[in-house]
C-alpha cells in the first residue's frame, strides 16, 4: 500500500506525459567538460548551445589548476558554515576582489547563487515592508521573497508604468526593495535600469539586481548591468553567481557595509549552510582575474553572438528583444519546442526548451546560448540544422 506522500507525488503526471509523447529531453548525461563540442554518456559528440559558460572558462586548465591547488592545501570541504568554522582566507580574498570588481563596499559569498537570493531577499523582507518583483524574475528571487515578512507585489515584465502604480500605492516611509534580473535568463533582454532607478529614487526604494547572466558579459571588464548603464552607485545590491561566466559554483551579493554586515548575521542560507568549497572559491577567483585581464574573451563572445543573431534573423526566426548571448528562438507551442530539442539532438545539436508551465504556452521558446569558445563554423552548423527543423514544423517560412 502506497503512503499518502507517494500518492500525492504520483498525481503529477506531466513528465510521464512528455515521455509518452517521445519528447522528453531532460537530464541528458554528459561525460566531458562544457565545451563547444561535448561528449554524451553514450559516446555521441554534439554541438553545445545550452550552456551558461559564456566565457568558456568552465573547462579552462587554469581554473582546474587553481582548484586542484586549493584542494591540496585546504581539502575538499570546509566542513561547516561561514558563520562558525567555514571561513577561509580564500573566501575573504575573493569577497574583497568581488566588491572592487562591481564597485561596492563589501561582498559576501554563498555556496550557490540560488542560496544568495533565498537568504538575502528573505532576510531583507522586513515586517511592514514591500518587495517588488518583475513577472519574469528567476525562481530563486521569487522563492527568496516568500521567505521574508514583506508584502510581495509583482509588476509586468519591464513595465515601468505598472511598477510605478504599485510603488505609488505603498506607504512612503516603509522599507521597499525592487528586485530584477539584470539580464533575463530565458529571453536575453535587459532590465531597464535607468527608468527603474529613477522610480526607486522617487519612491524611496532600494534596488537589487540579480546579475547571474550579466557578469562577465556586459559592463566595464564584464562587471555587469549596473556598470553597463553607468548606474553602479545607484544600484544598492548586486548579486551574481559563479556557475555561469565564472566557470565554478557559488554566488555572492555586494553592497554597502552595513547591509552586507546585516546579511552576515541574519541570512539563514549563509549562517546555516556549509560554505563554498575551497576548489570552487579558487576557481571563481581565477576566473575573475581572467575576466579582467583578457577582455578579448568578451569581444569574441559578442562577435559570435552578433553573428548568430544576424544569421537567425535573416532566416525569419523570432528572436524577441534579446541584448545578450542568450538568443530566444520563439516557437510559441510547448510540444513543438520539446520536439525541436529532440530532433536537433538527433543530428548533433544540444539546445534547451522553455515551455509551459514555466512560461505561457504561446511564449514557448528554444534557448540558444553562446560561448566565447564557439566559432562561426559551429554557429553555421547549428543555424542550418535549426532552420530545417523550424521549417519542417512550419514555424518559419
């Protein structure tokens, strides 16, 4: 006899339905590094256009060497939280570098980017306060807002008029935090930070930017969205992850000294979670040095991004409003989007789909992501494959 918990879990049959339809393309095991060409567990080689390693650093030998040396000196784990026994000199060195990099007084690292937003937004959700979220904010932002005591109000994606209406309806002298993605992870468009900052000043709100997909990609030396718009001072909190451009694992948030000190003593996912491993810290620190000292990586990333975007547009693809190496190829049908991922994989192109319920069915898309290590030849092959498949499904002419 099944337990009640099992019975409730078994009621969710969505994955089973997708598997039965033959379009299940999740949890595909890879047996190599995240390079432009990856080897799958069955030995098949495919072109990788589904990775977040924008600067191509996740398999860089320098990061590997830094990680190995850190393990040799510190071991594989800190065996505790930052609050107690888990703070290394490596953590503090990286935090100082990060704060300087993004132009803030201080920074604190967490063991994952998801935990940053859970812990930081949750801790800053004060009683009687308000948190304002863009409708397309990442899941970890939404979950973090649920852990605090502030009232949460969502505004339509990048719609500053809607945000202002909601700000206007809140008491002026209460804590207000606006949290947005700098670069939206699926659509690739940017937050309208100049307009958002203007509203924040008008209504005495603070601004937090999740720059998981902006760091390493835009701004001076790749320092992110706030830098890109020249609004570093006006952006109160800058959050980032190490699992994208940094080629590691972990995350951080940077801001004024008093705010970061508050988080160090009140953020539960920091205090009650094990700290970043030595290898992850060393790899992220090495990546930051490369990011600053090798601007040609970012230049290559943008060259191949612009090349790919023009190639898709010239063939009639709907690429939305992207301004980043994330190129959405709108399908507007969830089943077709999953089928396209399946069909592309069969002929050697690894892409990912974004489908309902993550987005409305008419916003279903293929997420095509570029890396600095991609070549125009890689792009040409992928565009050729996807053009044929999209035409087969009568999505483009």
